[in-house]
C-alpha cells in the first residue's frame, strides 16, 4: 500500500472523528462564544444593555452561527490534518525500503 493511500484513509477517519468531536464538544461552546461576541458587537452599536429589537437579535444570531461554523472548521480540519500527517508517518514506516526506491524510479 502506498503512503499516499494510507494517508488518505487516515484523513477520512480523522475527518469522521473530528465531526464526532465537534458534535460532542464544540457545538455548544461555539454557540456560546459566538453569542458573547454578538452581544459585544450589538452593545457597541446600540448601547448597553442591548434592547430586545430585531436588529440586535439578528446580530447575535449571526455571530452565534459564525461561532459554530468556526468551531466546526477547527475541529474537522484540525483532526483531518493530524490524521493525514499520522498516515504519512505510518506509511513511511510500514512501507519497505525497496518499494520506495522502485516507486521513485517509476515516477521519474
């Protein structure tokens, strides 16, 4: 098995693990942190305490969604990258030295 194929498989596994971790760990904190940032922005624009109008609520809601999106990107991309690098390392260790030399000779 080539190191690239092994790295690709590891990356898929890492992406799946990242999705699970995001659903368990990252969803709620992403929403909370985005909501706090939204409250700060709405407070700067409309004054504190924030009024219960439509626009401040919309700003808080958009920032909550952005917080969830950023949290998801960090979890999924981070775990995918770590697993991909781990796959390349395992592929380099597992693959015999003779196969590496013949594969390099074939690509040249």
